[in-house]
């Protein structure tokens, strides 16, 4: 495949980024000065966990209403904390998809208002591109690079070729790992979102007591599967509950075994994805992880080991920039402006918006979850 990397970034820019595709209302101001690492001047994330906790998952209608109320507040705080104003920024970037339609519409309507009111151009951003490009914001790594995007609704290995050029090397054939964390947490009656809760419990548990499956292990390619793992956790929970043994020691061991399984699956398939990147694109210098699950410490350290064995630099953004935030949306806007975007005249909500529109969809993927 012939490639002309787009690495040239020559103009200083300050962009306001808005994110409301799931259950976080986020606004941030990011400044880029050529040759320097971008500066996240502010990043405000107003989470909605409290609103959804009793439902055990994100309720789209509740999320959309909360975004409509909070976008204003998040934006005002982001501008104040950055010590700037709408007059001083260069553009407004907003998540246009994929995600929950109500949240996307709330974000786009708000951003359109800000854009018209301030006279600044508006850019509709792909949320997944925001995640995938974060490593360029934090470490200014060069295109093309391999990346693993692991979040609540997505899991894919990507060759990131340019700000809007992505090649999917592989991905989940069923659940996303974040979904598996969330559903397993629910089975164990842990708090929502499940990832941080499972990670905390896993720190106190024995990863060897429960040996959970590693689906697709040893198979060719870098597709992944997590639904069997979640089912196995469910079965163990049921057995323990029946025996009256689902107490905190067992829950910690279940969490540790589950987290170890996810981390082993991701490590094995990362090794395969790196080989595939090298065959199809060229030798990788850097490998980036992104998305909410990339905040997990055990996963970070096992993928770091995979990279060090191959002398590849491992880039894992600060956990606050792995989970949903406005800075990644602002940065994706900066990237697009640098390759010539002037603003999008018609920003539409796109609940489904694959990063790689050329590769065939993976069978079974994308049917469930708030970000499917
Ligand atoms: O990227 P994100 O904030 O939203 C989506 O785009 O989906 O990812 C949210 C997901 C949730 O499933 C959450 O449980 C998971 O990321 N997550 C974690 C951790 N922090 C968040 N999973 C494992 N370990 C964590 N520390
Ligand atoms: Zn996300």
C-alpha cells in the first residue's frame, strides 16, 4: 500500500472541543503551537454516573436531557479555566458520531449555536478518531502508527494513516472489552461504570483462582472476542452465589481472573496486530492505546511489555485522556484544520460512523452497547 504520511503541522491553533456522545458531557480548550506538544488548557468532564447508576447502564433519553442542560455549563467552565473566550479561539469541534443519537444532537445543536454566535468555524468530529489521535496530541508521534482503541462500545486495532485515514487491522467480533467490564461488574453487583470498580477489586484478588477463557487465542489474525469471557464470569458468579460464597474475597478473585484474561487476550492480539502492521504498512516505531479501557493499569503494563520486547515505543495517554473528554475532540479538529478543513457547513449526527469505511464490517460486531 503506498502512503504519503501527513505529519506537517504548521499553524498555531486554539480549538474548543465538545463531547456528548455517551454519558459524559465534556468541553475542553486545546492549543497547538508548531513543533511543541499540544497544551490542554482546560478539560472539563461532567459525568452522569449518578443519573444512570440505578439503571445499571446508560439510559439514552436521560443522557440526552442531561447533555442539553450541562453543555453550556461545561463550555463556560472550560473557557474560564483556559483563561480564554470564544473570540480568541480559532474553531469549535464537536463529536458528530458514533454514539447515542440524542446526545449527539444535543452536542451538535449547542455547537452550532456557539459557532453562529461567535462566527467561528464548526467541525464535526468522529469520536473514535478523537480517541485514536490522542497519542499525537500527548506525544506528537508521527503517522502512520498502529493503535488499539478499547472502550465501552469499541475494540479495534488500527493503522492510523492520517487525521481521517484509518485502516482497521482487526477488531472484536462481539462485545467490546469495556462492555465486558461493565456487564461483569453488574453481575458482581459492583458500581457502574464497571472498569474502575473491577480494577480496584482485582488489585486485592488472586488472578489464578479462576481461569477464564481466552477466546480466539491461537487463531490467526487480530480479531478478538469477549462475550464468552463475560458468560464465564456470570457462570462462576452463579455457582458461588448458590454455594453462599459470593463474598468480597471471591469477588476480588473473580475480578483479578477476569482482568488477567482481558489483558492476556489484548496482549496476544497486539503482538499479532504489530506483525500485521509491519507486513501491510511498514515497521512500527510507536504503538498507542486509547479509549476508556486503556486507563486500566494491568492492561497498560502488559501491552507495554509486548512493545518493549519489539523495541516499539508504547504510548498510553494519561487515564483522563483515555476516557471520554473534550480535549481529544478539540485535537482531532486541530488535525483536520492542518490538512485543509475550513469548517463543515452541514454537521449531521451519525450514530454509526466506522473509522474505516472500506474494510468489510466484522461479523457480529456493533450490535450491542451504547456506542454500537
Ligand atoms: O472511551 P470511554 O470513556 O467511552 C466510550 O467511548 O465507550 O470508555 C468507557 C469504558 C467503560 O466501559 C468503562 O468501564 C471502561 O471504559 N473503563 C475501564 C477503566 N476505566 C474506564 N475499563 C477498565 N479499567 C479501567 N480503569
Ligand atoms: Zn469514547
